[in-house]
């Protein structure tokens, strides 16, 4: 699916492109998705603007129709840095629902399609970078070592008050090189906050559009283009866990359902491109998730759901 096809299928209202003076071509695009991040967005944007590079880069901000002061902050920064920031103002009407919940997927893919850089980096509006040479170090490595699809580094977790916090993501983060097979199967999953990768997303698989775990799909796709390189010379970025996070309000069943959708779409994608071995891996993950859901619903005494998930399990 290309950008025009994406807009034709999913765009219901126009996206406002705020005025800017970005060069037609830059080496790197930084993608920022933001929604209700008024408390954190300035720190995020300042940490990106603080980057020291010997190349031009752009910051693509996708503002997703926030209900707080986030949009005003985005406009303030776009006015201050018109030669660096491209701001897209979205309407809630364009949000793509997954499992009956609105998502930021339209915003995310609109940014991704709009990126003009040869390389791409991510920083969500509530996260931040700490190393002012992060982008330079990552691009320098990738320019020489083209056999790698991306480079990444470590991160630390902070809470809503910017204090150190515990997180499973930090405890389980990889700190080593990752081969392409382990990326395609998501055995190891660097946070998008930490990666910089060659821009291979002029086309996006249709299967990717309707998942909640878009980052899982991105990591798997990058595995098709090479290994991942860990750079220990970069200071850890800051990953924020807070009550407003997408996963904090999801109960166990919905978390399982999110995994089901992602594994199903990844299985469908790899079947479509004739990578049956990887497709079978995700079929196995799908079966395992359904088994966990059946046990959960037995515990919750929900026989109708047990029957439903048993039927889906048997169909695989």
C-alpha cells in the first residue's frame, strides 16, 4: 500500500499541513506522534532540537486532535522552528479503530509516509532523548555498515513525574546485536524510541494498518532488511510509563486480543510473501495466546468465550 492508496482508503477529513520551510530533501526524518502530552512534549521536542549533526534532519510532528494544550505547544514550536519542523494537524475522524478502540495508527502511518529522509528515528511525545550525538552516531554507523537495517541503544524508564521507575520493558531490553530471524519473529524487541533505520517504508503492508502493536510489526519488517546493531556509546533515552499510556487501561483479555490481532496479521503477511516458516512461527504464537485466553475465561467462568476461543484455536 502506497501513500495515495492509504489516504484514499482511510482519510475521511483533510490533514492540515502547518507552514514550514523544510528543504525538499533531508538525510533523516524524526517522527513524533503526540496526543494529550502537554506535560511532556516540550522536553521531547527540545531533546530532538538539541541534536548535533553534520547533516540536515526534519522533525515530523503528528498532532492527533488532543483535548489538552498539546496542539498549541506544537504550533508554538512549528512557528519557532519552521526550518526544522513539519507539523500535521489531524482530526479524530481519521482515527483507525482496532478492537473497537480508536488508535493513533492513521497519525503514525501518515508521518511515516511523509518522511523524506533516507533514515528514520522515532520519539513519542512523552519520551525524550539524552545524548545530543545520538542521531549522528547512529547514521554514521548505518552509512558504513549497510548490512544492518537499524541501530539501537538502551533506555531508562521514568514515571509521570520524571522520576526513575521500574518497567518490564527496561528489565527485558536487549543490549546486543540482533540477527534478522530474531527480529522477524520478535524474539527481541528494541523500543522504537531507541532505533534509527534506513527508510524502507515507501510501501506499507496492508496487514500492518489494523493492529495495535504497530511497533511489533515494524521490528519484524526491519528484520527482512538485515540485522540490528546495538550501540553502547549512546546515552540511554527516557521512556515514560504513566497512567495515560495505551496499555495501562487494558485488562488482561484485551491485551491478549491485541496480541491475537498482531500475530494473525503477521501470519497473514508472511504467508502472502511466501515465508511459510515465519508464518508458521506466528501461527504457533497465535495458538499459544488462544490457549492462555481459554484458561483465563475458564477462571472467569465465561463459557461462551471459552467456546469462541476454542473454535478459533481449532481453526488454526
